[in-house]
């Protein structure tokens, strides 16, 4: 695949897409290291990753290879020691933390192994909260939340608390909550690891459908075949770099 343009413009007070033709996510020459006794352990070493809108990239690797570190860097949850992370055409390396938070709020969403739902909120309220954080108000927020739940086939579970949902249903609410943010980039960390094969296949299929329907660049850290079935690319993190499988 030809490498996309990474031309960027600085962000002012709010995250805006400045380069609509660039990849949704570009990690360029990222390096992360940690002290390891008297030594320095390099986890990411001049790492390169580019993900197009609607593309699904599955990343695997041995335990301790740095997969979680890569996700935190790509998700703007930590800064690399060196390198650049560009989200929706916006270069982030020189930003303040407030600006990075704005980019994260406007362009990124996360799905984890555990859905991490708030126990006191119903399924629809979990999504409405996202809308409120994005400063949406009025009945339109609930209407969009219900429509998003319908897209993951949970219309009849909208008013259930997390304790009343199965594991697969909780993960589907987690996906719907991510979609409620209208992200440019979705980062999923082992989203099907805690599910049985049947529910894992359903959740992986929903993630793939959402990525392609809404043109969301999607990174999935996974080892199971449920996620790999839908991958446009399968990369392995090894020696601090990504290698095609």
C-alpha cells in the first residue's frame, strides 16, 4: 500500500480535521524505552504504523512485546520518547496535554477486554453520557443513543443495567458507546478475549461492520481467530517494530 501523506497543521483550542485526505492514524518513528535495572529496555523502536479510514489492522505479539504501550501511544494516553502521532491529519507531538485531550475526545474511542461500564447507568444512559461529554443536549442525544444501540442489536436491552446484561451484551454496549463518540480512530484491546467463541465472533463482526460502515480506522490487539477473520492487515509486534504476518 502506498504510504499516505502526513501533512499536518497545528491545533488551536479545538480538534479539527485539517488534512482530510491523510490516513486517520499515523505513528511515525515512535520510540519508547523503560529503565530495566541497570539497562534500558526499548519497547518501541523507530516504529511505523499507518491506518486508513475504514481499515482494520490486527496486532499480535508475545506477552511483554509492547502491544499495550503501542495502544497508549496511538491513543494519546502517553507520549513516545521520540516520534510523532498524527490523528486525522493533526500532529500531536508538540501539543499541550489540554490539546491532546481535545483530540482524544473528538477523534478517538476505545474498546477494552472488559466493557468498563458504569454500574449505575443503563445501556442507553452509558451512551447518553458520551453525548453529554461532547456537549450534546436535548432529546437528540437519547435518539442518537437508541439508534446506536440498535446498530449493535440491543434495542430491547436499552434500559438494562450492566448487571442485567450478559458478557457479550456488555461488550456490544461498549462498542456502541465507542461509536457514540463518532471517532476517526477506534482502538480495541483484546475486545473478545473474555468471551466464548460464539459471542467473540458476534462482537468481532460488529466491530468490523462499524469500522467499514462509518469509515473508522481500527486497531485491534488480539490473538483469537474471531478478530483475524476481519483483518485487512495482520501485524506482529516484535523487537519493537511491526512486521507483516
